[in-house]
C-alpha cells in the first residue's frame, strides 16, 4: 500500500510573491511606457471596501492621464527598481527558496506594438533574475500581472481585439528566449479568472468602447486563454523543461444552506471559477460554457484554429487563496462567509481549513502539481519607536494556513510550493494603498508615499525564517 506523505517535500518551494506594478515604481525610467496599473488612483476619501478600481471608460482613462494632482502610488511604490539588490538580500535572509514576481509588459514593449523590445527594460530583469540566482533563489516569473501597456487598451481595446493575442505571444517569445536557461517556472497570467472583478486592470477593455461589456469580457477572456495556449507551445519549443502554469484566484463558494437550490447555485458559480483552469488543463472549451453563452445571449467568436491552439496545455495549476464565501440561489454572486469572523479592516475573514478544501478540489479535478501562488492578509500597523513591528496576527494567519497545507499533503495532494503575499510591504492591488500591509519586511511609507522608505524586519520575518529552515516542522 502506498504510504502517506506526512511532511513537506525536501524540495518544497518556500517562497514569497509580489507583482512588478506594486513594488517596482520607476514608472517613467529606462524607456518604460505607461501600464494600466500606473493610472490606478488611491481613493483615500472612500472607505476601504469601496476603493477598488474595476470598470473604466476611455473617457475616465483620459481624465486620469490629464490629472495633475492625483495620487497614483503604483507609479513610485517602494522603488524596488532601484533597491532590488538590498531587498533581495533581505529576502534571502528569510531562507526563501523561490521568489515570485512579474515582468512589467510596458517596461519591455512600452507601447505594445514595437517591432523590437526595449533593451534597457530587459536589462533590468537580467540583473534582477541574476541577483535571485546568486542567492540560490528560484525565480517564479509571471508574464502578465495587471501590467498591460496602456496603449493596448487605448488603441486596441485590450484583450477584446485578437491583435492583442499576437502582441502577447511575441512578448512571451522574447522572454522565453532571453531566460531559457535561467527561469524554469512561469505563470502566464495572474488570477486569470478575476476578469469580472479586476476588469479593466486585467482585460484592458474600455467600457465605453464596446456595445455589450459582458460579451466583450468573455470574448477577451477567450482570446487571452487561446493566446496562453499558443504561448505554451512556443515555450516548450524553446525549452521543453519549462514548467508553464495557469493561475486562478480561488473563488469556489460554499452553499449557504444544504438546499438543492443553493447547491446548484454553488455548482454553477463554481463552473465559472473553474472555467479558465479547465480550459488550460484539459485543452478545450468546457461543455458547460456553451449553455452559459446561450443563456446569457453571448455571441463569442471561436474559430477552428482556436480549438487547435487550446490543445497546448499547462504543466501545473496555481491559485491565490485569501478567504472563502457563500452563495445562495437568490444571490447574484458570492458574498461573505457568515460562518467565519471578519479579521481585518477590509472585511476579510480567515478560513485556513478552506485552503485544505481548495487544494483537494483542484487536485481531484486535475491531478497536476499545485502551487499556492498567493496567501496573506493586509493589516494596518505601525512601527514602534525601537524599530520593531510585533505582528502576531500575521504569524497566526500564516501558521494556520501552513498547517492546513501540511494536512492536504497528508491527504495526498501534490503541493510543490507556497508563496505568501507579499513578503515585503507593497502597494495594494485593489485599493492602491500602501498602509494595507502584508509583508514580513516593513517599508516606512504611508498612503501618500511619504516616509523614509527604510526597510525594517517584523517579528514575522524571524518566524518565517525558522519555518523554512525547519521545512515546515517548526511552526
């Protein structure tokens, strides 16, 4: 009889995850063009749960571009661009085995449609990746993480236009060739199923440039998934040993009650959440999508070549995990899980057992290796006068989730990596605020990016350091 695995594998990828648009800054340095994230404005006059950047019209884009006194924190962030060496040295001190970050598409193709990439932008990533490798840190590189060149949205209507597929695969080919001997693990697109929440950030479709926004989103997502499959083929031809993965945001809801109606609602909603991973892993459009398109009167252009391209499938599945939610037959979408306590100022609840459920669900469905590519919770916190940050709440959050990963491994799930978000304080994705802090490393900047920028180590830094050194045995 096969023996159960009771411990983390010896080669487990203990890591940390960030995104270029949330840490690099230097938005106008080295030939970089504007990316979509560069026009994410911090809306400090709104309550935390209302600060997200969702839909955006071309008119709103132009207003933001012409705004002289707006607060756009992602343009500057923690200036990792100029401090990556000392920051990577601090991350190496954590004992991390792997670091997940992204390429900023607009740093490499500033306007998206250039014939040649921006060499100065590529040089930055040459140096960044070499610095990681110097410390024995495995790069996990995301190719598209809300850094689409803004010009793609303005001139081409983002992923709604099939020309974007060619621009994306060209971009991928440049990266695959450049780093074929230095990067093994790749995520093609960050949280690809969040297209309905991070709509403009992700798809780059101006809401006033299409007649049917819902149809345009699903068309854009289809185009993006086909482009990812094409990229897999290109990548495998360049280096057959590449590990190319799909990434989702975990959003499978619990039925609010045990009723058949609520269970059916959860099933239907879950199918929409699984749609992207089903397509990337199985190599075809899922059967349930055809009825969904029909029921919602969506006319999605699917050509025969798309079906052929989709046969190029991924090597592993990854997902971000933050919290869980409920659904019932009357709701129009997920809502907060009423069975768990709200534990931060943004209305998030902590459900570590849900991570074990998520890991089993994905592994049951795909039987592929799994990477948890994001997991964390943001908190308001201040550094003490002696330079310390006592963040027991963060230690508890990460510890409880690691315990459930270990249980999932005992269940038989092939989990190969864990990447807390984000190991160093950074600008929040959804609300563009600096003071929503995730890191093991404190960065002295506020929501106006005022401060010294000094890096300080929180209690959680030393705790996670020991966790990794013990390969998850010492929690």
